[in-house]
C-alpha cells in the first residue's frame, strides 16, 4: 500500500469528511500526534520523534507501537521525520492530519513540506478537519470543495498565469504578487479548478464553512 496518513500535533476536528479521507491507509504517528490516533480510532504501525510532546500516560497506552526515537537536538521536525519514514516505506500519497493549529512556525513548515512533496510528484495535503491545505504548483489542480465553503490561494512566490474556476470570483490568467490578498476568502460554487503557469502557492479550504 502506497497511501499513508501521518498524524501530527495541532488542532483536530474529527469530521465525517476527514474520516473518509484517511480510509485504507497506513498510519505513522509523529510524537504527540499519537493522541489523534485515539480520537480517530487508528493504530499506527510506527511512532517517531523525540517524544518531548508525548505525555507519560499516552506513551503507556501505546507502548506496543514500534518506535523510532530521535534526540531533541535534531535538524528536522518530528513531522518531517514521519514524512521521510513514509517515503522510505514507498509512499506515493501522504495525508498529514493535524499540524495546522497551534505553533505558526510548525504550521508554515508543514505547508512548505507539502510543496516539496508536490515537486517530487507525491500527492499530499494537510487536514485538521476544519481546515485543509493543498499544494499548488505549475499545472492544473482540481479540488472537491463543498458548495459555499471558503477557499483561499496563498502565494508562496509571485504567481503568473493563475486561473480560478468554480468560485464566486473567478480569475483568468492573473499575475498575483507575493504578499497579495487578492485570492483570500473566495467561495466555492462546487468543484474548484486552479491552473498556474508559474510560481508556488497553497490552497486553504474550509469545508465546514458556509459563507
């Protein structure tokens, strides 16, 4: 199986949509992300990290899960280590669960990580249940977003040739500079298509919102 779920720390809302997205996948937990395994009724095959965010009672409840421990003085986050382990095990699709709330530095690093995975042609996205993040690279991207849900495209570089379809305020062949808020808080009118000629961005969607 080449589909993996990586459990990260951070916020989680166990929606029906999230539960359907993570079916039929192998599970890896990163440090305190193991708490989400309990919420979702999952049993990871591997638990990685420095375990500085793992309470003793959580460690005891999951003492039978195989662990790969790393020192706190490391050059990667626990989340990146977990993604690397998934790649080592043959992942071609990675769903990162959690990782969007709490610490902004970690959340931004996770957004950069899905962009890196996209460049390596590994399908990936992040979901907290309430919020989802998808990489946008050159080419065409389709998103199954509920009608009325909020969607934003956040540039990570200057963007050129951006098309947005299936939204309340569509765009055609637009240039969007880094730092622009032009593409923040659009509204999905059904399935959304994003095309991009040049640059990198992240689409943030809020499937439970209705505007």
